[in-house]
């Protein structure tokens, strides 16, 4: 069985804690990953990141203004 990465565990934790009222978009094209997360209860409304893997994109997330 494949073990989840730390970043995947963080994502699952956010989903479980929020249960609703959030938006998570994950995309991959030609080896480039993008992650966008919007959670109104967070200090910043949204964060986006990109990288060569999901973990890289997750770690790259930085606050954006929606």
C-alpha cells in the first residue's frame, strides 16, 4: 500500500476540519501540478501553488486575494 505524503495528510486534515464551505482545485498537465485552496475561515481567503508534483505544488501555496 502506498503511504500518503505529509502534504496529502495536510489536505485530508483541512477537508475533514472544514466539512463544507471550502474549494479545492487540483490539476496536472504535462508534468506541472497546480493546487488552489479557498477556505473563508483561513486568515487569507485563498492560496495557490504550482510544482512538479502535488507535494511541490502544495508546499508552494501562497496566499492570494480573491
